[in-house]
């Protein structure tokens, strides 16, 4: 993986020292909160409901065992022994004291990690397909481009005070695991007629209070033009983006107010100006970066242990059926370690679990670890013959749940258990749904299903693109949950449809059960997924199941 | 005035620890909601809010609805109730500290 150069290292250390001095001045009273807030936000420090929160970037979801152990040590030393992995491939520590944050940042700098631009109106952590570099369906590993974007965007003087935050996602596969259509810029690798790799550039996607699927402004951008093109998009947005109204400041609104045609024209015009200025330096840098992302030396070994265990051990079989994916090498698999044990907090890992993951990545995974936007951990390169031992090592750790892609593999934002902006809780809703469907022993029968929960309209839990989305609101001082159906965050992205009036906290699990019962009854056969059934049937039958009294009234 | 004033407390977060704190009648900050000053008059509320906002060690002071309870002021809204306890997924925050005293 990419290791910091001396330049990167001294940059991060200088930033850490600068922020430590700012914290000192805050503690002494020399800085007021109003003065300090922009500084802390530039360094990933939020104030939540019960405490400060530190958001640390895991760029394009890639982290090594040594870094993972440092996160564990930080969790033990300065926090409450755990961390929360988020939908933006960050980790959040929920309980740091302001006085400890400089020390935490210094520990992070020791292992090439930081919290820069994890907040504020800047270009945020670039997210990527969590199977990058390993997926069987990949054209190329997108992470060298993601690293190039990170280096370019970090402290880029022109883009430190954008109209609003700016999020870029990238995938090298035709299967979109990075939700590229719901980002300010989504980059999807495609091939042109000549078979050369390049990017489809999608602009203006976003969730939040006005959800939009992004628009394609370039069907094929040659790989070598990527950086000047992205800079052109940012440059146009920086000029046009609305600074008068925070709720209209994202590029998705710029797109809709300016029109796709005109925006594309402006981007192309700016690109024509910028492109000659790059002079090939970005490509030299990209070539150096790319060398750091080579695939590890994969082993050639006998795979019969896998087949034998698969036949003999039903627990292993169930785990292998849900938690492993195809690797570009047929003797290897990509393993998803679920952070969604039934009843546990989605995305949370204890320090002991982090250390176990680090150990297992060393023993079985060529030292590579990824964090997914679905709040799970990936070991991208595991030889088939190592899978039984890996599974055995996970057992008893709370990391062995066989539920990836199923109803209990829920994305949930922190909601009102932590977040100061929340209008309702989301974590306990996720816990209750997972626990209930585990009791019913139905989840494998239900099959692929994505539930996503947000605790307010900001939509950090991606509820708009959940097959079932749940949005927690405050209705006259009581928690109330709105359901959307049919959302999809993949290459066939759509924003879900609102099903109808919301449900009280105590009614939400039964409501989900009614949706699932309707699906099980109406599906043509077990191979028809929830999303396929929804697309065939529309909202009607699910609405009838959700609001049985209304359905009765209408029939009368 | 047309609408009756609903009682308030001044609450904030501690600048160092981030912990939820409440302004007391004698100008201290307490971690306990029940020790907060219950403010029943609008003009006084605005003054106390200014006091809270000026305090060096408090961040983000605001007025939150509260009502008189048996042991002192109690929160009205569920958000404020959560702030008196901590998260619901772990026994962390005030709920942990309080059972330890
Ligand atoms: C202190 C905690 C957090 C705060 C204050 C916060 C704030 C926000 C705000 C204000 C928005 C709306 C932006 C807009 O529409 O312009 C937003 C969107 C979003 N946040 Fe968060 N968030 C927090 C935690 C998280 C967490 C934990 C995650 C990941 C689980 C996350 C991921 C996202 C995503 C994916 C979006 C929607 C995509 C978009 O930007 O349109 N955030 N957040
Ligand atoms: S969706 Fe709302 S409640 Fe959830 S983390 Fe984002 S801002 Fe907080």
C-alpha cells in the first residue's frame, strides 16, 4: 500500500503541531469557541451530544494492520475501548477529551494517518470500492487515482473554502459498490471502444434533504485527463456554488439551477484551460503512486481444505455463502468481516476486535485490510485454503456473523445516541431489527436486502438508497420513523419512494416485518430479490401491508 | 404577552471534556440536570443565556425546555433526556458515572 513520503510525513506533523498550538490557546482562553471552531473542524473534531468526536480518515478505505493496532491503542488509551466505522470510510472516536486530541493526532501521524479534511467545506476523504485491487469484475484498481486525488486535494489552496463540503467516490468496476451516483463527483471506470480504460464522470449526486442521483457530464474521460477534469469541476462549482444559503450550496443544487448542459459546457471550457497547465506532472506522480498499489504475491496452493470444510461444517458453509466474494485470482476470495453481529451497534469494533483483525490480516490476508462504506471490514486477499482457519479464528470474537448483504447487515448513522444534529435515534432501531429477524431465523430465506437508517434528514445513513430506508424524525417531541422503499445505491441507483405516514419508535420493527411478509408472499420464487420484487410490483402491495387499516378502509 | 413562557434551563458542553453541563443558580456548571437553575421568566432566561454564552469553560450554551420535578428540574424533550443520561447502545456517559457514585 501507499506509504507516506517524507513530504507527506512532515506535512502531517506540521499540521498536528499547528493544531496542538490551537488547542492550547483554546484551553487557555485565548481563543473563543467561535474562533476555534473552524480550526477544530479542519482537523476532524466535532462536538456531539455527550462529548467531542474525532473523525479520522481511512483514505479510500485502505488501512494496514499496524495502523489498525494504533486505532485500537487510541480506543483504549483515550476513548472507551471502541471505534465507529462510518459510511464514508472514516473511523469516529466518540469520547475523546479536547485535551487529549493533540496526542491522538500525533499517535496517528506516527502511522501515517490523520483527520485533515474530514470535516468542513473542503474536499473530504475520497471513498472507493472496498473490493478495489481484488475484485474479479474490476477493470483497474482505482486507488492510485484516489491517492492522487487525496494528495491534490489536501490543503489545495483554492478549495479550502468551498461553498459546501465536497465528496468524491471512485470505483474501478462496472458493479458500483462505492455509491458513486450519490456523490458530488462519482468516478466509474469504463472502457472506450478501443478498450482503453477511462472514467464516466458523474456530477451532482447527493443525499441529505434534497436527494439526487448524479448526472453524467462525461461518458468517457481518458484516465490521463482525470485530475485536470476534476479540478475543472471544482473550479466551476467554486464560482457558481451558492454561498448565500447553506441548504442550496451543494453542487447538486448548482447542477439543477444551472442545468446539466450549461454546467457541462462550463466544465469543458475550464478543462480546456487547465489541461495544458498540468504538463504531465500529475502523470509522473500517478506512475509512482501506482507502483505502491501492486497486488501482493499471491500463493499457489492446494484448495481442497476449503472444499472439505465447506462440505462438512454447516457454520462455515453459511459464513462462506454470505461473507466471501469472487477474487480476480480464482484460488483467492475477498472476505467481508461483519461488524453487524445481531443486536450490536452497526460499524462498531472494540479494540480487541481491531487487534484480531490486524492479526488475521497478517496471518491470512497479505497484510491488507479495507473498510467498507457499509460499515464492515474486508480482507481483500485470502487464499481458499485459509478460509476455514480464518473462520475458526473469528469464532467467539463477535466478528463471525454470517450476514453480509442480508437484512441484519444494516447501515445506521450514530443518530441521537451521539449526533447533535439528530432528530431521532437510529442505532437501537438497527439493533432491534437485526435481533428480531435473527429470532425469526428468516434472514437467509429473505436473501439480499439493504436496510439503511438515518437519524435526521442529513442522510448520513444513506436511507434514500436503502432497499428499505428508515429516516428518524421528531414529530411534536416524539421520535417518528419514515419508511422509503425501493432505493438503490448501485450502478442502477434510484432514490427510494416514501411509503406514507411515519411510525412511532415501538411500531417500526413490526412495520418492517409486515413489509418482509408481503415480499415473501409476493415474490415469484426465492431467487427474486426484494428489490426485484419491488420493481415488478411497485409500492402498492407494500403500502397495503404497511397500512392495513387504510387498505381495509379503501376496500370498504 | 400572549403565550405563557415555558420554563428553561441553560445547558452547554464542557470545553475540556465535552460533557453535558447545566448552569446553576449560583453561577456554577453542574453535570446534573436536577441541579440546574429552573428559569421561569423570559427576560431572566435571556440574561442567563448570555451568562452561559460568556462563560469560558462552556461551549454552545442554549436554553432548553425543562419542568419542575421532585428532585429538581427535569428535561421535557427526549433529546434533553438523552443528554442527561448518555447513549442507549452502551452504558457510557452520565448514566455510567451516576451509578458509580
Ligand atoms: C457529528 C456527526 C455528524 C455530523 C455533524 C454530520 C453532518 C452532516 C450533514 C450536515 C450532512 C448534510 C450535508 C448536506 O446535505 O449538505 C451530512 C451528510 C452526510 N454525512 Fe454526515 N454527519 C455526521 C456523522 C456522519 C457519519 C457517522 C457518517 C457515516 C456513517 C456520515 C456520512 C454522511 C453521508 C454519507 C452524508 C450524505 C451524503 C451527502 O453528503 O449528501 N456523517 N452529514
Ligand atoms: S443523519 Fe443526521 S443524525 Fe445521522 S449522523 Fe447524520 S447528521 Fe447525525
